[in-house]
């Protein structure tokens, strides 16, 4: 991807969820928020997206206050509006209600000077799924180490 700068990745999402589908959304930010995001002062670990009244909102995303801001600074934990087509919002809202899925942010990045969020339609993993994933990752690491020693 050219002209993109990844700000943060939600690695916990890949551990806790099965990601079924991904899509890109714009986000509405205030002036001091975008400056803080460019400095990397964002945490999307516990964030999720919620459909309300035909709009999609990003909740629980923490964007720290901008260091050089004034007392007119933004609220770090406020909900932020996500920009998608109406049909995409309706489809996501239907799937979350019907199938019991969750919409979570996977990655926050800047593309051609505009802040974007990569959203994932996800199903929660059970405890045994998480253990299975960890065991598979450990086995893959051991295989890689063994191959490196042989060469």
C-alpha cells in the first residue's frame, strides 16, 4: 500500500476474534485529535463499532490529548463517527444483530493525508480456540527454528 502510514494495529483482536470480513472506513476527528493520532497517541485495544440511527460510531477508542493543545482540547474517550455508505452500515447492523457478530477496529492508519480505520466483522473465539491458536503459533516457531539450524 503506497501513501499509507500505519498508526496502530489491534493485535488483541486477532487473538480474541475470528475475523470474517474487513472493510475500510473514514473517521470524523477534531483538529487536536488528528494531531494526536499523527503522534501515535491512540489506543484501539478495547474499541468496537456500534450502529445507531443509520450511523456507525466508534466507541471506547482512546485518543490522548494533544500535548500542545489548549483548554479547548477534545475529550479522549468520546464516540467518533465512522464514514461508510448507508448500504454498508445497514449490512453491518443486520449481521451484528442476526448472527451475533461484532465490528471491531483492526488498524488505524493515514492514507493520502486522511485518517482511516480498517474494521473487521468478527466472531468471538472460545477459550479452546485461543489455546489452539497459541499451540499452532508455537509449533510454527519451532519448525522455523529447526529449519534455520539446518541451513
